[in-house]
C-alpha cells in the first residue's frame, strides 16, 4: 500500500515541475509593468527604472526564474498590488472559502447525480432515462455564470427567499472562531447555530449553481458503469438466485458501479475549480477565484501566479488522494501493483 | 415594473428575513453599512501605490491641521467650500508673507492615548515630502517640499515657512496627504532600512482621528468604530461603520433597493439615473470639480500633430449620444457652447465644438486627409463600464469621416504604465484636480513640463507662459492669463473635453449629512442615520 | 455507407432526442454560415434613441444599451462562437490525435514525452489554465482558440494513444506494413482513419465545452473585444442590466449559448451510440 502511494507520488513530481515552469512563463508574459504601478503617479522614467531594479524585474529570464524558485522554497509568493498583502497569506486566508463552497457543491452534486444515474440505468430506455439525460446535459450546457446570475436575480431580488449575495456571511453576523476556516464546521464546533444557518443560507445559491454544472459527468458515469455492472455475470447469478431486485441493485451492483465514479471525481474537480472562479465573481464569494480574477483584470501578476500554482498543486494532490482512495476501495488495484 | 413590485409584495409575506435577534436589530440601527467596489490596499496614505479607497480610510481615521468649511451647492446639497479654511487639529493660524504659524489644540490625543503635539505634525509632514511617489508630488503642488520648511516652535505651535508665494500652500495643508500620525508609535516600528515605518504602517494604525479601524479584512471589509474622545471637531453621530466590498454593481444596487445596505458610490450611471426616480432612496449627484472626461490625441504623432486634424476629430465626436446612451444624462456636457472662447474663471467649461460631420470632413480635407487614416483608440479597462460603450460610439462616429479606429483595452494596472510611455495615439481618459483652480488643472495637463497627466505630450512655450503667469498672479493679470490659456486650449484642442462627470451617491432615506468633498471619498464624520 | 445510414436511422428512431440534436445542429450551421446575410439589422449599428427596448415585432429580442438589435447580434455571434469552437477542436484534434497516435504506435520516448506534456496540462484546472494563457498571450480571439486547443489536447492525445495502442498489432496494420508502406504512411493512412469515428465523438463532446470556455473567458473580460458580437460577452454585458429589469439583454445570448452546447453534447452522445457496435442488433 505504501509502495503504491510512494510510486504515485514520484510520478506526480514531474507534473509539479512542469506546473511551476508553466506558471512562471505565463505570468512573465502577462502584460503590465508593476514597476510603473509601484512608482506611483507622475514618477519619472528614472524613478521607475530604480523601482524595476529593486523588484528584480530588469534581470534576465533565467535569473528571474532562479529567484522565483528561491522565493517559492521559502513560501514567498510575492505581494499583491491591489490589496497590498503578501499573496501567500491571502491565499491561505481565502482558500477555506473556496474549499467550503467546492465541497458543498460536490456533495450536492454527488447526492443528486448518483441516484439519478442509478435510476436511469435501472430504468434504461424509458422516459426516466431520457429525462435524466436531458436534465444533466442541460445542466452542463448552461454557462455557470449565467445560472448564478439568474438564481441571484430570481431567488434574491424577485422572490426574496435567498439572502443577499454579499459573501459568506450576512454582514451583521460575526464569523465563528477560526478552527478549520470552514464556517459550517466551525460554527457547529462552537455551538453557534445562528451562524451555522447564516453560513448555510449564503452557501445555498452559489453551491447549487456549481452543482448543476457538474451533475452531467457524474450522472453519466454512474449510469454507464451501473449499466455495465448490471449486465455482468455475477449480477445475473444474483438475480437467478432469486434475490429481491432492490437487494441486487443496492447491495451488489451499486458498490461495484461506484468505483469508476471515483475516478471521474478527478475530472469533476477540474470542472469545479474552474467554475469556482466564475461563481465567486457573481456572488462576491471571498475565495481565491475572485481574488485571481480581480488580479488578472488589473494585471497584478503575483496573485495570478500564486493562484495558478496553488490550484495546480491542489489538483495534483487531489488526484493523488483519489488514486489512493480508489486503491483502498478496490483490492484489484492493490494486488496488480 | 408593476409585476415586479407585485411579486415583491406577495413574496414579502412568505419571505424569511435574516434571523435577527433583539441585540442584532439594535446593532443594525447604530451601524452604517456602506457597499463599494474597490477595497483599500493600505492603511497608510503615504504608502507606495496607495489607492483611492485607502484615502478614504486615512481621511476618516486621521486629523489634519486644517479642513474646509461647507456651503450648499446649486441643488441645496452639502458641499465642501474651497474658499473657507477651518480649524481641525489647529485652532488658530497666523499667516505672514513668509510663513504660517499654527496653534494646536491641547486636548487632542491619538487612539492609543498619547497627546498629539507639534513634533508629531513635523514628523508627519517630513514623511510626506520625503517618501516620494504621489504624496510628495501632491505636497509639492502647494510648494511644500523640504523638511526645513516645517518648524516645531513649541509643543503646541507649528510653523510652515514658505518656499515662494504660492496661493495653493495653505489649501494644500487641508488635503488628505498631510495627515498627523503618531510619531512615537511609528518610530518604535521603524528600522534602519525603513526609517519611516512604511512596512508597519501599511497594516497598522498610528492615528488619532474621529474614527478608529476596528477590523480590516483586506479585500473584503473595513469596520470602523467612533473615537468617543475625539476633540478636533463635533463628535460624529454614527457609532459604527462597515465598509463592505461587493464587486458586482448589480448586487450593490439590489442590496440598496432591498434596504440591506445603507449607502453606495460606484454604481453605473444608468442605475443612478433610475434610482433617482425611485422613492425609496436618496440619490445625490454632484459635478466633480475641476474634472473632465476627454479624448486626448498625442500631438507628437502624425497625423495628430496637425491642428486641423484635431479640430476635425473635435467636430466629429458623438457628444449627445454619449450623454444619453453612456451616461444616461448623469454628466455635465462640455460641448455645444456658443463658441470656442473663455467664458469665465472656472474650469471645466463648455467649448464650442458639437457634432458636425460636414465641418469635420471639410477640416480633414483641408488637413490633407480627405480619405481619412487608421489609428488606435485606447482606454482604461478599470473604468470599463463607461469607457467601453463610449469608445464604441466614438469609433462609429469617426468612421464617418474616414478615421478607422481599432479599440485597445488596457488593463487597469497597466494603464498608468502605458500613459507614462506616452505613445498611445488616441485615448479616452479622465482627470480631476483636488484644488479647484483652472491653472492647477492646466499645470498638470497642458504645461510643457510634460507630466504624466499631459497625456497629449503637448508642449507650447506660449501656453506655458500663460499658465505660469496665472499660478503666481492675482487680479486682472490673473484673469487675462486664464483667458489666454483657455482660448488656446480650445483652439489647439489637443484634448477634446466631452463631459464633466458627476459623483453620484445613493443612500437610504434615513441617511443624512452627506457632503461632497474634492477628494471624492466619503467623510463619515458628517453622516447620520435615522 | 448504406448500412451505416440504416443503422443511424435505427438509432435515431430509438432515440428521438438525438434526432432533435441533429436538427438543431443543422440550424446552427445555417445560422453560422448565413447569419450575417439573414440578420435584419447591422449588428454593430448603434442607435441610442432605441436603447434598452424590450422584445417587440420590430426587434424580436429587443435592443441593448447602445440600441443595437439583439436578434441580429445573437445570430451573427453564432458564426464567431462556432468558428472559435470548431477551430479549437480541430486544432486540438490535430495536435492531440497526431501526437497520441504517434505515442501509442511507436511507444518509447514519444510515448513518454507526450505523456509528460499531457500530464502537465492536466495538472491545471482547465479553465484556470485557459485564463492564464489568454491573459499572457493577449486579448485576441486567436488566443482563445489556442488556449482552448491546449487544454483539450490531453484528452485527444489520450484517446488517440489508447486506440492506436490497441490497433498496433491488428491484422490490417501488419498487412499494411508488410506491403512496404513506411511507418508514417501506416500511421497516417491506416491507423488515423480507423480511429476517426471515436475521435468524431470526442470532437462533438468537446465542441460544447469549447463554446462554454470562450464564453467564460469573455465573461471575465479576457476574450473578444467590443464591439464584436459573441454570446459570452453579451451575457456579461447583459448581467449589469438584469437588476434593473432589462432581462432580455442577457437572456437571449445565454439561451443561444445553452442551446448550442446542449445540442453538441446530445450530438456527441448520439454519435457515440451510432458507432457503438454493442448497440447494433
């Protein structure tokens, strides 16, 4: 088991190296001159040249790359021009917001997609199957920012059953003590029910928008794998042995069908992390997606660099975790390696 | 519209409002919730690259020696009065031809309890003129340039020696930059490489003003609480203020309309024009002094070095369309005046240009470009909501006289850098000066010293002579100089004035006390709720 | 050809939705090709007197903030969006299929290099990478195409590689080799055509994603420049007007977007069913 984990870790290293290089190249290509920004209004060209030297931006690309690596190793991701704060601190503070949103969206998506996929597989070819296909495909066809805007308009502004899209918590509720950074967990841990409800309500619309977007791959995968399992020999045996259909589906088929779905989670996460950026923009969610978009628009390169790097590293770690979990769940993988 | 209010009315019955406990309802009434688009990037106005929201924080949490009085504007709204200087930290001052001596109040204390004395004032002024960047540049605009000018006479007396006779020196002491900071506290956090404690001040407070920052979450919100011991002015009415960042303008508007937020700047002109007619909110629009949105042409690049080409462009802009479709009437037109001549000692003022395509075409032919030419029109993406539609309309209109323009969007942080390079042929930009004097505007925008704001790279010795004369004279000589440079500006038209923007603010009906300030930020000290 | 058509008709009759998808696809193609000719108004023509008018008989989809006819803009945007999607997918296919087939067929170093490249790209959440690429290369349509192609590359490479691997030892490939064909000829002339059906399914599925990608990028300001008409940028502009009640500015381009993506997704599903031998009874 440990050997499996280590071997996967080793294969991830070239990916990380590639990520670091690509991120560096991308952000050096970003247009914009932070030196002019820092030098301030009406600075003379010499003043700007001085600041550029101070920031190390006048060195050659390879030299800058070495400096960049050195900074990374000490955890220095630079500073943001628009908020004036070190990027590493900001990402660390804002990551829980994005993570909480993504996880809630994922749980929601899984909770809807898997039953839907199972249902579609069991009732294959009927109108339920078609309906399931249409609903999930429709979900993934809508641009996630559009769904978000629509929801905010309909549920907050018109119907007034959702709270204002003003962030993680209503302005007049104070955030719970910072244990995990996840408001839902922290508020429960400190017994603060009011904050828990407040946080949950604020999460509702953005999480639903994101969940709708990721239903399709999950449902489709579940349906496909369920179909494959239902057609297999051991299920036929179970049926032939006279077991109730419900037992067959849930006790035997489902567990085996879930396995490929775990591997799809990797792709779903990629979707979600991308959708995160758009949803956060619409709902003023103080996560790293919004942070990155604001930085991108103002050509503030340090946060963009930090964001891309963080997301990529996170994603690689997540995929490793999924592989690991899959290895735990499916003994065949363990035995093979 | 009707259906929406119907739905709202019926939905209210079934709506679940936020869970308010008694205590929270109370807190809500004592707190003013302001929503805005951009967060402050520093707690220190002298900090490198400090942005406009940072000025707001500084203005409300620090004192200055003097401040400006108030008057009512044409609409009956509270407006700062640039002709009246009033006491803040200084109770009294004596001005001679060579210096100004300020007597400081004796009961003022910083937020940490230390008394405010003249040595703090000197340290703060020295800092402002030494750290470079915008603060130093702004101090210099009023001839406040050397630490030697600032003298501590005794603990409660401070003197500023003049470098030259500059009518802007005293007003410059009331602008946001020369704030009074807690020098002892800052010195504790200074280092050999950072003698002015720039690093520490970025995230911390060495202030003594009417409000204290209780909590700052960078990028999200600033929470202020009133300094109950504030002595330098009448105690503010609002105890607690929250400034929350909501990036989406649509959401800010929704919050205001739903009553979930108390006040907002930063809404698109269309929303403001609609909210003005809404009965639920108070919307106040004040013309921004000494400011304009303009189309600038780089006179060092062909074909804009030809004055006839520039005039042709001035006659070809779709002025009224811009006023209607881009600004929804929320601006003061600077076109369509009787002629291209001086109309009085005020700026900005209307020129004589209007949309006249025939005239524009004739001028293009005279200039030698009967079939037109190609060029690029650049704008600041940071102000996209106005600039995008504006440039599209301009592009369309210029096409009618043969000028084919490509639109170039420049991201916010690059805009300054690009302006500095001074190689964009045609831009649309905004400029406003804090000190409401025409020569102040012209000094930065038309003078041959070629500051970054002189985006057209316009250098004309005749113009310089007039501007310099205006800066240092008064009376009939002054008026003649102003007349001279305004006439020249309209004739030469290196930049075409389009409109004077309004500073629009929307607030709940129970919020009062809003005052327009030249720095265009909110002064919390005059506000009241309920 | 005929058995394929017959099979196609069978699948379509089993699955009316796929039929619908094909119909929609045809509609989009027509709009894309003939759109500009069919548009009742000039999509770039502003008319501030007619700004922000709701849908009416004169303007089916209403007008936007500059008085432009939204129906014309949505129609004309079809060409831009479809072109972006097609171009990205074809580029991704060319890059991905060729390298994937080479990797699967030749193995060894080719396989390792292509694999590493794909892994590095897959290590990024795809939209984030697209953001970074367009921001770095500049705000032009061509860069959206490049960015979308790059992020789709690993998918094509992987599928192509798997298929090429399977067919490497197949009989007909052996035969081709034995007849004296050079390796390149074998790959291009025999392997590639053979995997086309599966690649077509991939392409159809990723078309939808390519359109969404372009729209998302435009939404955050990285894409098409004004005054060009593109669905994503129209939704972004329209978003500012939803609160004040001008819902049509964002809704119609959004609906067109959704319909196009929906159509391509269903199409992909349908194509997959058509070529799936297990469905042949």
